[in-house]
C-alpha cells in the first residue's frame, strides 16, 4: 500500500508556497486529516471512492 500521507506532504510542499503554508501543514498533521474516513454522504466521496482507486489529490495533479 502506498504511503498517501507522505505523498500528500511531498505534493503539498512542492506546490503550496503561499505565506503560512508551513503552519497549515503543521495544523493538518495535528488533526485527523490523514486518518479520518471520507464522507460518503456529502461531496460525492462515495462516488469517487467507488470509481477511482487513487487519492483525490491525484485528480488535481492531472487537471493542472
């Protein structure tokens, strides 16, 4: 299984360069951002999970 946390942090550090980005990442690491399950009721997450077997940020990389 891929280490999605490390992958996210790598992508974040390469692409998010605005002031305060380091504080936001530190805050995210202190929350359940990396471990909480995605919502299946809101935001179409169940559709995303059902049709795609990759993390959501992969779609952002493909769109840019």
